[in-house]
């Protein structure tokens, strides 16, 4: 109950907007997602505690960052977008990070080519689910044709191979709070 209340307080208006991410709750396994560097496993562990849903569990067995999930999302509207995710890192693993990254592109229906905006955040959340969000600026109104966002969920093991964690409730919605671009 506390997690639900925290989520509603952190993103009240954006929470009601249409999510552009396909299957961001992982209700149906990984439909709509690609596996660029490593294949995640579906887990019944869910950020909302639902028995009807689950999460994506990513583990990195390599020495560098491995992106376990990727989705290319078309942006039908301009203005800032909010990209968010709930993340959980099981305790006792040592050093490592879960990572959310994005690359926004114009004239790129397949998320290839040059970008006009990119970024990412580390997702701390050891021992409990934590909500994380970042803002993506998309200024043209309407957006240029084939404006897309390449969303990636990654595992960065730092020094320990086998580091992993869970991703759930991935969202890409309009930022209705800062839609005018004034922060």
C-alpha cells in the first residue's frame, strides 16, 4: 500500500496518461521487447505484489554493461515525455547497478541513426522496489516524422559477474507537469 501511495504522489498526472511502452508490466512475459545483449527471465516477483503479473529479471554474466531489454517506441506527440521504471536489486550481491537508458531520434522508425537526445540513470533499490523517472525533451509540435525513443534496461555488474535485478512497470508517458518546458 505504501508503494502505491508513493507512486501516486511522485507521478500523479503522468500516471493516468496512455503508456507508449508495450507490455511494461511484463504481464505476458516479454511480448514487445527485444534482448540486445542478454536474455532476461520472467519472474513472479511484481512491484505491485500482483499474482497476475511479474517482472523481468536480468543478470549480467559479462564484464561490461549488458542491456537485457530494448523497445523502440514511436512518439506520436511533442513535448516532454517521462520515462519511468520500478527496480529491485536483491541484497547481498556486492557492487553493480541496474540502469535505464534512452536515445531519442528523428526520421528513424527503427531507432537507428543519429540522436537528438540521450540519457540514463542508475536505479538504486537494494532490498525493496524503488521508483525512478527521467524526462525526455521532444520540442517540435508536431514532432518530426518517425520520432522514436530507444528504451533500454541494462545490468552493469561493476566488478562482480552474475549481478542482477528486476525491472517492472516501465512507462513512457507525456510529462503533463512540465509540458511547457519550464522546470
